[in-house]
C-alpha cells in the first residue's frame, strides 16, 4: 500500500513534468473508485493549468488556479506520466491529457483510490479538515505531541497512527520509529515523557526522510514506465521480523496486535 514516502515520491516524480501544463482532455474510463469520479470533473478540469502539485497526508493535490484535483492512490493505485501513452491496459481508469502532449494515467486494480474535485479552500474539504499536522513540518514537535497525548488512554503506537494526531505515519513507520526511539509500543501515550516524545518526533522524521531518500532513486519510474511503483525496502529493525534476533541486542523480536495491526518490538531495547 502506498505510504507517505511513496506518495511524496510520486509528487516529486511528476511535478517537474506536469507543473505549468494545461489540461486539454480528461478521459474517465471507469468512474467506480472508492467514491465515484464526479461526472462534472472533466468539464471543470479541462482548460485549467496545473500550477503545482502539493501533498497533504497521502493526498496529492493538483493546484488548478482556485481549485484542486485531489488524487488518492488507495491500496494499489499509481499515477504515471507518458510522453506517448501505450495502449490502455486493464485497470487503467483515467487519462489526463496535457498540452505538452503527455498523458497522466491513473491505474488502480483494486479501485480503492479516489479522484475528486476540491474547491478552495481545500483545507476545509471533509477529507482534509480534521487532519493533524504533517510529520515533516515544524508543527509536529515534542511540545505538540506531549500536549495531544496527555489525556489519551490509548497506547503510544495507535496514537502515533491516528491521523488527527499526525498524518502519514503508517504501520511500518510507527513500528520502526518506536524502535529507534526506544519506546515500547504498548506504553500508554500519556505516560511517555516529553523528553522521550521529543526523541520519537526526531525518529519519525528521520524514518520517513530515509524512506523518501530511498525513493529518490525510483523517480524516473514515474515517467514513461509501466514498472511497479517503487516500494521502499528500508532495512527494518522490527517490522516483519517477529521471532528474529534484534539487530542491536540479539533478543527475539516480539509481536502483538494493537488496534488490529501487527506490532513488533524488542523487549530489551524498548521499554
Ligand atoms: Zn534489542
């Protein structure tokens, strides 16, 4: 599933080729995504110029003057740019044709993604309004995380994965950041000290930044490529390593389920 680093890499891959281009046609071949692609979307988008591509959480926002085109990749979605598009394959659902002659093609076998029209102010849109701060923004800091966790009965890991607290920290990155910060994922969020939360903020940032940096080598895959999107294999410390020896101390990595998700941790390095 595309996580924040993959979405950010998609943004960086497409931005230099799409920004400044005018949309000359939008072909919706199958509108049955997570929410139906609005019938009115092509009429609104055609003639608009893509000022830039922003990202909020895992949503891409194509800025088109006063409005935005929102794209979510769901579980299996990908967005590629073709200078001369090949014949459509199964699951190629939407083509956005640019005045440069290139085509942005949305492909999504499981159709859990979305393409919606978002009027300004986009931050007030129901999908975006209740989102917490971006993990790589200055708003996500130790004081903030300390403040929002004081009354939380929940454990620190589900708190970290709650998009109202901070966006874009998926299961892999929550597991890895907590290991790097030395915090047991099952600890009640409100019992974690400000100092340790500061360490956690730093580790969330560096874990995501490392993954985005790995994605840098796949940027070319977003243009003229039908290859699989780059899913970034970090050298995980705990994620997917239940029962294996900790890379730091050699203890067996433990696994539990929290809020329906697999949690892995080292019983010695994380307390
Ligand atoms: Zn260990």
